[in-house]
């Protein structure tokens, strides 16, 4: 844990195998050839690039691009954060609820505080994901969060009133393990 920034650091380098394994299904791509199991993702697939229609100019999701590309773009990925840091890989459940998911690595005393969020800790306005993982709705019904944890909220954006904030974490879908 870096006490100055309040952000944890990975101590060993990350091999990209896991991200590529999840990315085979959770990315928008063209198939160049059918790769053999264990071959690198990019040997078989051509992931969608940052093109209009797929992503917005600042890299936020626009078309149905799923999660892999957004994670690749993020500073968190550059620092070695991977899917299973947030998702338990077998059940696909989140590792923790609400802000506790993020405060695994971002010190709560630095980030889960009014000075950072410009919010009273009321309702859902102070949820990390509401500012850092904006949602976009696909096929009318499927509201999906951007996986890049970007800073699309500018510091000058007025905080939404507590009542108007949208639910931070949707209730679990029926039947999900
Ligand atoms: C063989 C294809 C495949 C692979 C590999 C795969 N997934 Fe999935 N995953 C799916 C499908 C299909 C769904 C259902 C999509 C939906 O409900 O929109 C899904 C759903 C999910 C969900 C949402 C679950 C929910 O309850 O809404 C998460 C989170 C997820 N996967 C994470 C992962 C992670 C992390 C990995 C890598 C460890 C991974 N997946 C690997 C196919 C795959
Ligand atoms: C920093 C934490 C974090 C990382 C890293 C992360 N996710 Fe997520 N993911 C979330 C959160 C938070 C949600 C929203 C959950 C909700 O709304 O219930 C989510 C939602 C999802 C969903 C459900 C999308 C839908 O249809 O609603 C899938 C699938 C998914 N993630 C896959 C992945 C994959 C694959 C990776 C790696 C390439 C990844 N995630 C990396 C935090 C993360
Ligand atoms: C496994 C550890 C880990 C988890 C869990 C985690 N982060 Fe991070 N996060 C990091 C690291 C490491 C960095 C990169 C810091 C750097 O580059 O100095 C980072 C960077 C960020 C940034 C800065 C991104 C930018 O482009 O400037 C934001 C915002 C962020 N995280 C939000 C979140 C949110 C929201 C969650 C929960 C959904 C979360 N993080 C969960 C480790 C984590
Ligand atoms: C009301 C909106 C809002 C909420 C809620 C929020 N943030 Fe932020 N966050 C911002 C803004 C705006 C910035 C960029 C300006 C700044 O650093 O103050 C930022 C910056 C960051 C950064 C980058 C810091 C760096 O060193 O570059 C991280 C990491 C981060 N937030 C994590 C979190 C975590 C973790 C939570 C939840 C505990 C959270 N944020 C809740 C708005 C928010």
C-alpha cells in the first residue's frame, strides 16, 4: 500500500493469461483463425479498436464491446489489476459489495470520504461506481457498467442530489450462481 496515494500496488508482475481467457468471450472481436487452447488471444482474435460506434472519443463504451477492451485501456490494467480482482472467477460474483469492492486497494480514509467525493455519505451518490463506472443500456434492458474506471466525471461536475442518484449496484439477476 502506497500511503501517499492511498492506492495499493501489485508486488509481482501479472501474466495476462487470465484476462485473455475471460476476453475470449467478453470482448467484441473478429476471428482470424481458431486458436488452439493456450495460444495467445491475439494469435486468434482481432479485438474491436477504439473506433467511432464502438467507443466514444474519450474511450468510454458506446457500442456493444463487452468488457475486455475497456479493462485494457485502464490505468488499473496498466498497474496489473485484472478481472478476478473484482469478480470471483467461478461464481462471477463481485468480491465485495458497494465501495468495499474498491477499497480493497483504494484506502477508504483517502477515497471513501467527503473531501474526495464532494458528497455527504448519503444514499447512492457516494458510490465509487456511480462516478467512475458510468452505465450504458444495451438492447433496451441491459444496463452495463463501463469497466475502465475512468475519470469521466470532471471535478467541476456538480454532485447529483442524493435522491436522483441511480442504484449503484443492481440487484443480482435471477438464477445467477
Ligand atoms: C466461454 C465463454 C466465457 C468465458 C471464457 C468467460 N465468460 Fe463470463 N459470461 C459468459 C456468458 C455467455 C455470460 C452471460 C452474459 C450475460 O448474461 O449477458 C457471462 C457472464 C459473466 C458475468 C456477469 C454475471 C451476472 O450475474 O450478471 C461476469 C461478471 C463474468 N461473466 C465474468 C467473467 C470472468 C471474470 C471471466 C474470466 C475468469 C469470464 N467471465 C469468462 C461467457 C464467458
Ligand atoms: C475494478 C473492478 C472491476 C474489474 C477490474 C472488472 N470488473 Fe467487471 N464489473 C465490475 C462492476 C462493479 C460491475 C457492475 C456489477 C453490477 O452492476 O452488478 C461489473 C460488471 C461486469 C459484467 C456484467 C455486465 C452486465 O451485463 O451488466 C461482466 C460480464 C463483467 N463485469 C466482466 C468483466 C471482465 C471480463 C473483466 C476483465 C476483462 C472485468 N469485468 C473487470 C467491476 C470490475
Ligand atoms: C486489486 C486492486 C484494485 C481494485 C480492487 C480497484 N482498484 Fe482502482 N486502481 C488500482 C491501481 C493499482 C490503480 C493505478 C494507480 C496508478 O496508476 O498509480 C488504480 C487506479 C484507479 C483510478 C484512476 C484511473 C485513471 O485513469 O486515472 C480510478 C478512478 C480507480 N482506480 C477506481 C476504482 C474503482 C471505482 C474501483 C471499484 C469498482 C477500483 N478502482 C478497484 C487498484 C485497484
Ligand atoms: C461524486 C463523484 C465521485 C465519487 C463518488 C468517487 N469519486 Fe473518485 N474521483 C472523482 C473525481 C472527479 C476524480 C478526479 C479529481 C480528483 O482527483 O479529485 C476522482 C479521482 C479518483 C482517483 C484517481 C486519483 C489519482 O491519484 O489519480 C481514484 C483512485 C478514485 N477517484 C477512487 C475512488 C474510490 C475508490 C471511490 C469510492 C470509495 C471514489 N473514487 C468515489 C469523483 C468521485
